[in-house]
C-alpha cells in the first residue's frame, strides 16, 4: 500500500486471443471519429458491466468479459505519448537506483565500514541451549491453542522446536518453566506476510529493529518484508543481499523477504527465487515510489508465466490506473473527496485482470489488501473454477469506516482506501465464508511530515497505515463483538498466511513446529497511545481507541523476546 500519485499507464494492448472482432456489436455501432469520445464511452460501458458482474456472480461473462474489455480501453494518441514518456523516465530512474553493479559497491562499502566478512552472512541456525533430559522451555497453561479449540496443556521446547505436547499435570521438566495465569491464553505467533520495513534507504520511516520490536509486542513472530519502499528495491539478488545485511543484526522476530517484479527484471526472478524469496510483488499502477515501476497487465501475465516455471507466487497490488485517472482529484482535507478518487471500480477491474491472467497461465497468484467487497463474487467464482488464487484483507478495512473519518485526518489515508460500513460488513462475510483467505497488516509507515498533518490534505499525504503492533487486538476486538471465536482469528492471522507462503513450521502450536508463541490476555483492555507503540513514527488512526486483548509475552524459537538483544532469524523459502 502506497501513496500512489496519479500516473497514466501505457495501454497494454490486446491480450492473447483478443481482437476488435470480439467487441460487442453495440459498442462498435457507437464508435465515432473522436478518440476521446470513444474512450469515454468505452469506460462508461465497462463501468456498467463491472457493476453488473459484481452484483450477479452467476453472470457467465464475469470476470472474463470485464478483463477483456478493459484491455481494449485505449488512451488517445496524444495522451499515449505523454504516458509512455513518463513511464520510460520512471523505468530509467528505477534501473539506476536498483543497478546490481551499484548495489554491489554499496555492499562492499557496508561490509568495510562494519568490518564484516563473507562468513558473517545470516544463518538458519537457532541459538538455544541444549540440556540432556530437560527441555529448554516448558509452558503450562489452562488455555493452550490446539487448532480449533483451547485445552489445558504443557508445551516442551528444545532447540527452538516444539517437541512435546502433554496434558496439564504431566510435569514436564525444563530449564525455564512458564506458568500461565488463569486469564492468559497461549497462542501461536502470528505470521504477517505484508510489512513495509523500508530499510535501507528510508529508515527514517521504519527499520528492522523498530518494526520487529513492534511485531513482537503485537504477538507477531514472523514477518515477510515487501520489496519496496527500501532503496534499492528488492528486484535482484544484489539488492536482496544488501537488505539482509541491515536485517541480520536487528531482527527481534523471524524475517522473510518478497522479491519484486518490475519492467525489465524477468531475468532476475529465478535467481531471487533460488536465493530464498517467498514470491514476487507487482503493482498494476504507479507504486508511489519511482524505483519500483508498475507492470502493465500483459507484463503481469509474462511475470505469471515466468514464476509458474518454478512454482513461485505472484502477489499483486490490484488497482486500475485508468479508472483512477478518470476519477475526481483527491486534493483537499475532505475524506469524501479522497474516497471518490480511489473508486471500487479501480480494484474490481484490476482484480478481474489478475483472475483472467491467472487462468490463462495456470500460475499461482495472490491479491493484496482487498478493500472492495464488489470483487468478492468474482473471486469466489475463480476459486470455484479451481484457480490457485488467494486474497488478503487488512485490519483497517475490517475495523474502520469512511463515515467516521474526520476531514483532514490523514492518518487514515491508505490505498486502496477505507470504505463504507456496508462494504466493511461484506468483507467480514467474505472472511467467514472463506472467499477472503487471511488478514495481514500492510504496515506502511512514514514520517509525520509526509502525512501532511499541518494541512490535512489527502491529495498530498502519504498513504499508509501503521498497525503492525495492533493487528491482533484490533481484529479480536471486532471479532468477539460479532461472536467470532479466537481460534478463527488465529487461523486468519497465523496458520493461513503461513501456509500460503510456504512457512511449513510456522502458524501452529504443533509437534515439530517452531516454538513461536505469544501469551495473550484476551479480556484485558487498553487505550491506544501512538507514543507508547514501538513503531518509529508515533501516528496511528487508532489513537485513543479502546481495544480488547493484550499480548503480555512473546517467544520466538522458544526464546522470550526481551526487546534488547535481537535473536530472530532471516528466513529462506523452502528451509522453514
């Protein structure tokens, strides 16, 4: 999620098998010699069909027809030249910022400055004590997570792994023994696969030390870092190596990494995969930072086809730039104006593209931070068709309401935006029926000045919500109000994201799994104070909100996080 500036897209052209002969007769009859009039008419027709598709999941042409017609939305020749020129300039800037040769020089300089040798590379080993006849750690409690329920249990940990689970009263012996209070529940550590740490390059926004402290304080024991907004972006192996140098001494929880798919780096995808990234992120519109250019729909299809060859995952920021270009400007302090500038149709059209390109390539895809409930019927239809596609949403879309956002309150700005109460309720329905697979933070922080707090201008402010430390409490507060139990919340926020990205030893308190755990007091309430959070910049839309459920202790690999000495690991896909 980023503060996506308005940036026109180069038309992606016709997709495979598409031609003007497939255009509906009524559209052909209405065409004129005025390119702008044709474009406006096609856009209106597409919006009407998108509305019909979203409201009626049984219509066969949804979402195939939507994606097909969107690929025919051409800009005028004058506008095309402007769009292509701007995009070419951005790609040039990105190539310079992310140049592997340049990054290797940065790596050499960093190692020299910090007196690091090549042997100082991150390791998969978990440093824990070994004690013959004893467990390193034993946790006893009346409420221990057992998947879909809680039971009195004792957990025995050795070498960072759960090696024993016994009924309470078994009296397992451990070098360290933790007895839970009656109001405490032992839960698996959360897995947050959508975190913008921003280091290196924008460490004043956030960094590995502050982000992973915040994660641990919120019961999150594993994060997967996004390939932007760090500089360089993680779009080649050199950039991944450089980012790991900053992470390895500052990880209070375990950290994995996403790679990026941008124009021109197709050759870098397989090497990044081999070096351990968990998949690849792309945007379908300007990302908000010039060093991470977006892909056109056809380019996304090429990326899907490429990652299919080595069974990786493409994750997509799905908003359509042409729809946003035609929407009202967001300038000013009125949230209503900002909301209209990022209409649901932008998401719906882009998601339709993701669905169809996934269908054509038979690849694995994932839709990021769903905010438009209109897209749920399309997604459900795609899943029924057997597509390997998953969807996430975020705490801000499930807890906040556009009707309650004050004008000028740019702490609430995110892209896509927080929408209306009716939309929120349908997102909850999508979670409960399984159309939406899981919940992650999309923690996208920035400095206070970038939020334009003095003016409260939504057109200027950076778009992103900081909620890494608060996610569990936010969702639990809302879930229990709806009669949803804690086991379901943990499924959405721990086991399902771990499964999707291939973290095979995360997300559950089970034998052989990593001893990543949190002690959660589900009935304890607290008032959110941005200054008391571990996030680097003290700003949150939840300031002053009363939440239920507080994390009291967090264990990563069987070792309690003390917020002083980092002990998290850097993770490689396939090795965890």
